[in-house]
């Protein structure tokens, strides 16, 4: 008994000595909040509602809802949430008693030599046992593990929301890129038709002795270049169509219908102030949850140095006759308590603490980087919207002038007042200007999507459409 008391004392003293380890608690740096956006005067409150529906394209709204339903990558994120939820539930079980049972039977056959005669004996036996064990959470180590798992679950849920928002934005961007590719392909077809008309005019003038062979050669070259450009545009539109089909989870159906024309985007709405962005974006919420999880994991690693008490009990019975196995008179019991503390483990526990602290520093730095990138993305989108609007205005003016110049060059060429070079150059300028208008419209629409993505835009109506419910009940 004295030896047992001495051993327990040594364990307790060793455990207390391990608590002398000084560890550094990582400080979470907080980036300085700008008072307002530097690139534009916007409403102080972000636009509410579903940003996808606000773009005014019903086809796009249906496609985004389809992507949220069928996209395989989003299904991976959903499964990750389920795994994190199960891991948290497993941690809850650590603070409850553990009960297990066992039962068994055996049969023996033996030979004994008695007075030079062999006697065989046979027998069977039965046994069962029920045991329970429990570790009281004196120091809060188990509770810290539970809190870390709960923070991991919040981070996983935020990651899923980020994946949803990113998928919606990717689908919208792919949709606009597809519309751009289709319009560029249509322009390439119009260009080929225009080049062929010019070739017919040149050949007719050549037959009448009004043009030189050089004009015909140049016109034929322009036609072949237009054919090559059309082939390139067809390839681009096919790739754009397949890209969005992958997001929708229905590749390679090749059934997406694209309407002509582009969105008439309204003026940029409110962006709120930079501080409210921290509460809107799910990736920032996920980064915050990871900081909390890392802190609890540091605490768990530190508390692993402290002694732990384990209580256990066992009820068992063993008998040759099965009916007697459950007779209370044959039951036996055992209760035990044990105190354990680390004495020597090669520095593994202290290394675990340092590793957990390093992970906490990583989480803190990642949070700061996420916040800074979020502010940058909003600033970029606000600045780009105004510049792209100005670019589109200039591009439309350039297209108007290029069309007038092309018409004038064609009349002058027919009258013999200009050369084929002038006509082809005027056509090329009009084609480039028209292509520039299409690209500018597409770029502005894509930037509008990136603006809503940067703000952590909401998706209630689209989620409702994806789930087959009404928009009023999506948040219930």
C-alpha cells in the first residue's frame, strides 16, 4: 500500500512539474480598417436580396440553381460539412462514460493418466462481462477538444457557403463568356460574308478592267483570313459551352440555348463600408472559426501535460452452466480508479504544443490575408465598373465612326476614288470596333459578378429554386 501511495505521489509531482512549461500564446493581428472605399462613392448599405436575380437574366438564374443542385465539387463541400459535424459529435462522446459488454464460451477436452489408465474429461464454460469507464474532465481538456471540433464545423459550414457563392459566380461568369463567344462567332460569320461581298465586287471590277489583279489577291486573302477567324471563334464558343456544362453537372449534353443580346446593367449599387464586409463574406467567417479552433487545439495540447483520472467498473460472471450464468449469486464486480501523468515521452507532448501554436499563427496570418484580399477585391471591382463603363462608351463611339468610315470607303472604292487597301482597312476597323464592344460588355458584366462575389452576395432565391421551395422559406 505504501508503495502504491509513493508511485501516485511521483506521478502527481511529475504532472505538476510539466505544468511549468512556458508557452507563447499567439497574438491575432488585426488589420487596420479603412473608413471608406477609396475608389468610389456608393450607398452605405450593401444591396440586399439575390444578386443573381438582380442581373435580370432568368436563364442565368435557372442555370445557377441547376449548378447548385448538380455540381459535383459542391457535393464534395457538402460532404465535408457532414464529416465535420460527425467529428464534432464524436468529440461530444468523449465526456460521457463508455460502456461495453462481452460474452464468450469455451469447450475443453483433456486426457489424464491415472493409475496407468487414460481418462478423458470434457467440459464447457460460459462467461459475460459489462464494463464502464469514465474520465472526469478536471482540467477542461475534453471541453477544449469539443470547442475545437465545433469551431472546425463552423469553418466547414463557412467553406460550403463560400463554395456555393463561388460556384454561382463561376456559373454566371461562364454564362457571360459563352454569350461573348457566341456573339463573337456571329460577328465572324458576318465578317466572312462582308469579305466575300468585297471579293465579288473586286472580281467584277477586275473583269471590267477597273481593278488590278492585286486587288483580287488581297480580297481573296481577306476571305481566307475571315474563314480562319470563324473557325477559331467556333472552337472558342464550343469550349465555353462545355465549360458551363461542367459546372452544371450535365456535360456533354450540348443543349444550352443562348439568347442574343447582352444585359443592360444598372448603376453599381451600395457596397457598405469596409468593416461590414467582415461580417458578410463567408470565407472571412471561416478564417475566424479556424483561429478559434487553433486556439482550442493549443489549449488541448497544453492540458495533455496534466495528470488524468480514469474511473472504471466491471460486472462479470463465469459458470459451466448457462442457466446459472445470470444468477445474481454468481455475479462479481470490480471498481478501479487510476491517476496517470506523463513522465517521459521524448518531448512529444511539448512538440505537439509548439506545433499547435504554429498552426494558430498560420490561422491568424491567413485571416489577415483573407481580409486584405477581400478589401482589395471590392476596391478593384468598384474601380473597374466605372472604367469599363467609360471604355464601353468610347468603344460604341468608335464602332459608330468605323461603320460610317466603312460605308464611305465602300462607296469610294466602287467609284474608283479609293483603293482596296482603304476598303479592307475600313472593314477591319469596323470589325475590331464591333468585337471590342462585345468584349467590353462582357467584361463589365463579369466585373459586376465579381463585385457581388467580393461583397459576399446573398443567394436566397437561387437556393430556393435549387431546393424546389419558395424564396420566403429559404432562411427558415
